[in-house]
C-alpha cells in the first residue's frame, strides 16, 4: 500500500484541492520541507498569535510526529482538536509511531490536558481542555 511516491502531491495540486474544498487562498499557507527543518521558530513567529482549532497530524512515524507536536504546542487553546491520522500504525504498539510521540509529549507538558474525542479504525482525536491551574472549578 505504501509505495514510494504513491501519495505524492505537488504544492500546486494541494492548493487546487484546498481551493476546490472552499479554503480561501488568502488563509492558506503552505510550507515545503521535512518537519524538523521547516517548522521553525521564524514560522511560528509569523503565525502567532493565531491559535489552532484543528491540528491534523498525518505523519506515520515517531520521528516525524515529534517535531510537529513541538511546533503546535504554542498554537493550542481550549477546544483545539488534535487528530492523529495514523494512530493505529504498527498494530497499535504504544512504543512506536504517533502513540509514542504523543505519550512523550503529554509527559513533557503535564499542565496541558486532553480528553479522548473520536476514534476510527485508523485515527484518534483528542480535545485540549483548560490547562491545569487555569480553568474554572465547578
């Protein structure tokens, strides 16, 4: 199923797909490159103080997921939904892929709180709730 180049899309094709789905080009920013090289502090400064409503993490591997999670941390707000497209890769092994990267991210950032949202046969989503010590008690 995963053949080299099978899922390749040019930047122009991606922009056309996004526009056809209703995304205004004025709100679309594409960033070329590998995550660990392209998700830079300069890019974050350009995008902040914007916050994320949905973060869609579509990178199968642990080594790809780690820099994505590091980058998106400052864009999280109460209610941000994080979707992991390849959650059950590696037969759901928690020591591999996105599951391992997510577990480490949660340990590194214990004040960030998430609850399970939706799971499918391939994906898992979480909702960011208020940070510990910053929410209202009921």
